[in-house]
């Protein structure tokens, strides 16, 4: 989708493109459970750790940074799981999330926009989860049963 803006310097019409924003999320395995964060920003609730990819970052760099900021953990065995692109997956705007899975290590503690971190068994997840994280975890559980 594009629209025209006026250049404040020369007054010429310039095109402004509105594209989906790249985000990353991670399913962190720790002590035979997974890590969820309680979000402090809207939408409030339980979610996978993650966030927006900064300009100049790779997807992997972004999820390593977001994990450290929100959970205090480091990651190993990082693998891309799937991408989720439903335009309605985030009520704020159209985001495309690249979801990873990894093993976590270190000291679990909330930070940045996470007010709380907690370990959950895959068969005892809180409900509802923010965004489409319930669907992501259902797909992840299904993938474990196939392998």
C-alpha cells in the first residue's frame, strides 16, 4: 500500500510505502518447560519473548537481543521454526513474525517490557496468550509429535 507525502524541503510529492514490520519471537526450552513473559505494554498478557527487528540487525541478532532484554537468558541451539504473517495477528499493525526455538541458559529474570517471566509446561499453558502465540505453540506441540 502506498500514499503520497509532501517533501517538507522542496514541496514535491513523494511516495510513502506502508509495509508489514518484521518481528521475532522465540520458544525457549528451559528445565523441560518453556519461558513466557507477562507483557507490560498493550496488549497486556502472557506471550513468547520477542519484539521488533532493529534496522541493521539480522533475525538471529534481534531474537538474541530481545531474549536478553526480556528474560535475562542466553540462547543456544537456535533454529528458525516458522514464519507467521496473518495481517490480524497483532492488533497494533501488520507484523510478520519469524519464530525461533532454542534452549535457554542463565538466570531467568524479567526486564524491558516484561513485568514477569515464568516457566510453563506445554500441557499447562495460560490462556489466552497474546497475539497468535497460542497458535504458534499449538503448531510447535504438533511438530514435536511428528518428529
